[in-house]
C-alpha cells in the first residue's frame, strides 16, 4: 500500500466550530507532515512529526493543533479558524524525518472552507 | 535569504515536443533537489530526486540535470503528451533546518496541446 489517505475530502466550517482532519498511511513511514496550500502557491509546511514526536512547528497559530496517535495516523484539530485559513490541507509522509534523503508521499488533501 | 525561482510564465508546447522547465536558486547550497508534479486540487506527486554529486538522472521520458556551479536544475519531458499537463514543482532540502524540510519553488504550469 503506497497511499496516503485523508478525510474528509471537503470541509466547510464556521469560525466557532471545532473539526478535525485525519491522515493515514500504511507504508511504515516514520515521518508525517501537515502542509497548507493556497491557490497558485507551493505547499507551506505547518508541522512535522518524526517517530511520533513533533519535530517542527512552523510558528503555526494555536487554532491549529496537530496530534499523532500512532505511527500511521496524523490528525489536525481545528478550532476558531478564520476565513483566511481556507485552503487545501495536505498530509504527507516520508520514510525518515530528514527530507534530504527521501521523497514525500502526499495525500489528496482536504479542501477547507471557513465561513 | 534563500530563494528558488522557476519559469515565471506558464509553458505551452505542442504534443511530441520536449518540455524544459528550469529551477534556479540563490544563497543556497542544497545537497539534493526534488521534482514533483501537481494536478489541480490534488497533492503533489514525487517524480525524481537528484543529488549534488549527480549531473543527470532519467526516468522513462523524464530527465533532470543539476548544475551546482550555475545553481540550476533543468527538468525535461521528452515526447510530451497532453496528459503531462500539470504544475511542476522543484524543492530543495533546507540545509539550515538540518535537512528536515523542503523549500519549494512556486511551480511552473505546463500545458501540452494536442
């Protein structure tokens, strides 16, 4: 299985809602990533988990809260988001935590709209 | 500061021709470079990785070159097909970040016309 899955595909939420994005991989990868991507822009790194520990937080606002329950799962909890947070949220995984050595496998993304 | 630039304009070519995309970088000494393809509304898909000590790498109709003197990578698609139409992103390892993350270019939109 060489796939990263993400749910839901689409999410519409109000600014007071709490929701979660989910990501799963069964490739035995030890690093997992959350990216945010706006139209016509490259992916923007948010968080990196390496061996289930948070290794990079790119100064992301606290209304985004990542969680890595186990080596195959990655969640992104959302609370009190702003309309400017609307974007495509991508999950990725790689064999190891050092981007130098390995490719990243991306999921299809969750299209998030904040009203 | 570190900077990556890709073809600023979208690239339109005729089916069967070779598409050449460029990735230039400054203030940077990456040990490797990666190329990804991204279709609208989808996640990027890894294509090729080339290391600083490799001049060229090939995979089927794809070829990547890496010139550390010119600080440039070229990405070629030979015998292009309409299905190759997509955005192509180059990404380099962030040495300052201990190579734990990628720095991404803005991407080049390629359209292959039948």
